[in-house]
């Protein structure tokens, strides 16, 4: 079974959500058998995911039965969802029961407040190694997906568990969404350990959030930079959380001052602070900084995980052999995914990456071999833990408003430049609604014209 969950103690609670719905390891294994007996064959399923027991159970059952899930946010725009269904033709959907009236498909089964629907669509061929599909850029609805193998998922779950020193007694707060690669592998790494996952839909600012984690005696909290910024504003360092032992950061660069604050807090309270680096294309975690190095190497992503290797290349693609150097970071390891899919026929493709991932990130390597991310080559931002494809945002604006735009920014704010002042507020609202980003993380500015070079390409 997936992650060897059938070998765990059957009576131990595997997951409980903040609505009180729980499942033991024994129950989730039984559910997986029932789920797969209804589907009966290897096929494609869309899971409209949320941090709930039903969502997690459908994911585990799918991987256990070699059914390939695409994980999407349950809040995805329904027009975007319809487009993805048309492109990939899933044979089944696993969605929250409250969404039943929104679909005209056959109801097959329901459990854990989720329902299984059969679409009647003819599925595409699936490569034998294909295990999982994840979106590449947050909630923009792009048909570009990352193809994971079974080895990718399994080995990364075990690597993350080993890197963090997880034990069966751990109880992890899962605040990052399942369709976000780091959120999913937080869950995977704790389940493979036989630990408990506390599934949160409430936000850090909800009073019920903190009561739930106190009642459940949470031991581990994982988050992206925005989560740690919120924790700091909530005066987290003053909270009485005696059971909490581990803080894990990922999903983007944490501000240097905040990195030091959390490292110092962990040091004086006997907790551990682990920072790391990953991408969806690397099955989440690719590097981590050991907690004992947090204060001596602040801001570093550390070194490659077990079984992985990091290196730097210059602008000609040649590996840089000097220890202290700056260049594009390249990762090699068995957790590098198979490649991308942009249509249903791509699901039959095999391994195109061959274990090598050019990250698109510029990094510095110090004299001790520790890596620090300095910037990005590619047109992506990481805002609040979501990877945003700037070219995809421009395409969305062009499709919706029949106008050109120029999108830039950094990991704190996206800047959209347009030439029509009358659409400024409307475009701002549109992008916020489509991406799910906070309104303060997107600025729309008006310029006279979109700058282009002689070849007609935009000058960013």
C-alpha cells in the first residue's frame, strides 16, 4: 500500500481535521480497498482538494490503487476547472459533498464528507510510472502540470521524514494546501512515519486554530515565508505551546531578520528550526539546513537531501568546480519528476528529465559548501508560498480584457503594468480573484506603452 500505511499500527489516528472528522491507519486502509473496488482500474481522477480527512483519504486511496490523481484547489474557478476537464478527460472526480449540485455526473460513492463522481469521459493512456499530477502555478488554472513517478513521491516522503527527524509520536499541523507541493509532502512525510496529521482549514489568525492545536498537542508546524510573518505578528514567541518541538520553513526565501528571529527562538526554547528549499519539479524538498546550523548559516538553504546532489553552472551551462561560486543551481536525484504535461496525450510520456533539474534559481555556494538562493532566471514568483507564472498572468489579462500587459515583481509583490487607466481597478480585482493572492501583494500601474525591443519582444 502507498507509503506502507498497512504496516502501521491500525488503531492509531492517522489524520484528524479541524471539523473533528478523523481516521485511523486501519480505517484509511479499509477505505482505500473500498474506493479502489469501485473504480477497479488504472485511470485518471481529479481531486478537488482541501485540508480535510476526506480529501486526504481519496488521495491515499488513489495512490494505493495506482489511480492517478490531479490535485486541484476545491476553490478553483469553475471555468478553469471545465477547461482542465476538457483537456485531460478524467474518468472520475472526488469532490466535497457540498459541491454535488454543481456537477452533472453520476454519483458512485460518498464517505468522509466527500463524493465520488463518474464523468463518462474516455481517459487517455497513462504511463506505468505516472503516479500523481500537480499544477505548476498556484490556482491560475494553467493546463501545464508536473508529472510525478511513484519513486518520486515515496523517496521524497522518506527523505523529508529523515531530514526532519520525524517519529511516530509527532503530530503535524498541516496548514499548507494539499495541491501545493510542500503541503502535500508535509502530509506524506508524517504518514510514512506513522505520525498524526492535523488538517487545518482555519487560518493562523482564527482563535479556533490555536485551540485545536493545543487540544491535539501539536508537535510540528511547517509553513512558507508568509506563514512565519503572520506568526511573528501574532507574537508567536510569547505563546505557551509546550508540545511544539519543530518548525519547518520552505516555499520561498524567508527574510533574513525573520530567519534569525526564529532560529534564536528555537535555540532558547529547546525547539528545532529547519529551513529548506524545493520545487514541484523536485517533488518538494531538495535541500535542507540542519537545525544546529541555523544560527551559523542564517539564510542558507543548506545542502542537498540524502540521495540528492546540488551543483552550479555558468551562463554556458558548464559546471563550476570552485567551492565558492555563484551560478544557476542544478539538482540531481531520484525525486526529480518525469517532466510536464500540457495535454491528455502527454500522460503517456515517460521520464524526460532523467533525474536532472535546472532550477532556474541563481545561488551562491560558500566555502563550506552551503547554498544561498540569490535570485531567479525564470519568469516565476513565489508569493505566499504559491508559485505564480508571470507569463500565465499576462495571458489571463489578454484573454479577459483583450489588452496587453507587462508583469514583473519579486517574492513580496507582483507588479502589473497596463496602458488603460480605466481598467486599473478591474484588472487588480480580476487577478486577485483568479489567483487567490492577497490584495496587497498585487500592484497595477499605468504606463504609456508596453516597452519592446526591435524583435517585438517585451523589455522587462
